[in-house]
């Protein structure tokens, strides 16, 4: 099993990474692999709304030649895509927005939608109690589905976990997700 992960958190060792590490542990136990990208460490530009991806006469992938295209090519060849982002002030953080806005080039209205039925795991972390932002998070899940991903798990993790401690349940759930991909 091959997974590709994008972490939108600017904190390289923050809650998103800790949860992804537990998911990766489960993936590795099944002889799989997980390649991890950080939005802050890649060259990614925001969508320019140029419409190049929607040109019916000459369909193409996003015309911006940056790391987004490379990562999504990797996702196309993978079995699973994992996306982890903190939720700031009730919404996905800026890095997550920049990455997800580029999905515009891959929706059903383009020829670029994923066709391999890749599984997706979505992780959102935040400081308020778990469940506070579930309505918002579920609306974000629809965006992942719009590009052809099969979202099999959503982790909504509040309470500043796992950093705040007492997170064995979070780690166990994340590891189990990795084991079951």
C-alpha cells in the first residue's frame, strides 16, 4: 500500500504530524509506505483562476508548473491520500487553503479528476473541544470527494491533542486507520 500525505501545518512536529506518524505506523505494519509533504516546504502557488484546466478544446492539468502537480501525480499513482491540517479560528489554515484551492483544476468539470478510486483520510486538529467544527469539517470533505477521492476516514481532533496529553485514544485510532487502509 502506497500513501501520499500532505501536512498543511507550519509546525513540523505539531499535532498533525504526531497523528500522521501514528497512521504511518499502521501503514508500515502492513508493509506499506507513506511519503509526507509539508505545504510550507514545497513550491506551491495559489490558483490563478485562469481557466486553463477547463479549456474544452485543449484539456490540461493545472497550467501552474509547481509542486502541486507533482504531488497530485503521486496521488494518482498511490492507493491513499492523507491530508492533515490545523483549524484556525474555525477554518482550515492558510496553507491548507492554498493547497485545496488548487483542487479546482481537478473537479468533475475537468478531465483531470482522479480515476483510481484512491482512498482518502482527512485529519483536522484544533484547540476547542472535539466536535466543535465537525459541520465545517464535513463541508471540506466534499471538496476531496469532488476530485474523485473516496474519503474513508475523517479525524476531527480537538482539545489541542495530542500535544495537550492524554491522547492514547487519538494515537490508537490513527494507528488503526493506517492498519486498515
